[in-house]
C-alpha cells in the first residue's frame, strides 16, 4: 500500500452559478521518497487538490471519492481528526509566505507552535528544535533572529521559514504549492534545491504544484498535467517531456521562454482562457482552445489512453497531436 492513495477524487464548489465540479475523477498514488508534480495554468484545479488533501476547502465545498493516508481514510473525517494530521503527518508550503506567516507573532514562535501542539514539546524543547530547523533551512544567526517578525525578512527568507514550519513535525507528505512564486531565479533555485535535499534526507513524499514546466521537469520523477479540473496527461516526467501527447501539454511547452530568443519577440500563447468553473463539463474542457479539435471533441468524453509504460493521456486527437508535437 502506498503512503497516499487518491481515487476518483471529486471536489464540488458552491458558486454564484450554482454547484460546480472543480476537480474531476482525480486518481494517483504516492509513496515515501517519491516525487509527483501537478502542473497547469491558474484555475486548473491544482491548489484545490492540495486543499482537499489538507481538509482546507472553502466553506460549502464537498468531496467525494477516496483519500487514504497510510491506511487512514481522510474523506468524511471530522475537523478534529484532520487537525491532528495537518502540520503533523502532512506539511504544506504555501505559495505566498507573507500571508502564510502571522505578522504579529515572531517567526520562532510560529515554527515552534506545531512542535508544542502535535509533539507535546515543552516551551524550551520547542525553542531549541525551532532554532535547529531555522538553521537547517538557511536562516543565518537563527538563535538571535528567533524573536524577529516576518516583515524583517526578505521574500526568500520568509519562504525558508515556511519550509521550517512545514517540516517541524517531520511529516510523511510534503505539499509545496508554487513555493517559488515571486522569487528571483537564483533564490528560486536555492529554495527548490533545499526542498529536494530535505525530501531525500527525510524520505518524505513530495507533491509539487507549479505552472512552470522547468520546475516540474527538474524536481519530480512523475507528473500530472491538469486542465479544467481533470488530469489530461500523466506519467514519468521524462516520458511525458520526451513524448508530449496532449495538445495542452504541447501548448504549455511551446509557450516557455527560450534562450536565444530575439529581444521583443513574443512568446507563443495558447489561444483563449481557462474556462470558468461553471463552464466545465464532462467533455473535453480544452476543446475551445485546441488547434486540432474536431466536432467530436464537443460531444464525446475523451477516454484515458495508455501510450506505453505508465504514460497516459486523455484526448480524441492523440495521433494528430503527437505527429505535430514540438521538438
């Protein structure tokens, strides 16, 4: 049995247009030491998936399907049970550290708090462990800065502090939701290297969420491409990148910045926009933006096709898409 097993996960949200299905039939498994990337544009369901795993969905949301952590079902559990798991067995690095950190409490208190809540550590034990964690994630002079406040740190340092908070109790699963948003390239690389090192060191499972193909390619062994709340392609990262099958995956790849591009040259883009939640259907959600779509794409539900090994994709035009994939 894998550490985390997600089967047929559906997330229903209440919107001004009624109840809508925001995550559809999502299934994956993740074991200790394994890394999985979720990639897609904003609004594709990546962060909602993370919130469902943490039991932190917005008020009025409902979940169906199965989420099992180390043999323990999570769907339908009361909040008290989920509180014992959050920050303890599942740690999460949020994409905006300034909103993840409480501005009126010192950073040391915030890193120490999970140790006191979940591990029963004394104030002094928690302080010493928090200092060691801050030092481990690269906060200089951690003992002196234990009593400093979030606004006294740079963006990269604040992200390191949120990593220390997420790791405080030695979670089995680490969820990193866009952990390098708004950081410069150098700091981004440092943060990703740190996460990778800590995951390997502690043999945690890692779920890395990003809109950046490069981040996923370099930091995860497997990946799932999400669009319109549904996985449209997935498999070992190397296989997916070497043989991109779905038109959406190809569009994301084509839109990436390239070395050697001329100044002022516009990047290729995917036409149109991500559909609103109430516009999503069980049919192909990408059909209106797809350059190889046909009439059947708006009338049939695309089946999940196996492309060799564990590589799968959900599209009626896989043969055309693969013939025209980018180099």
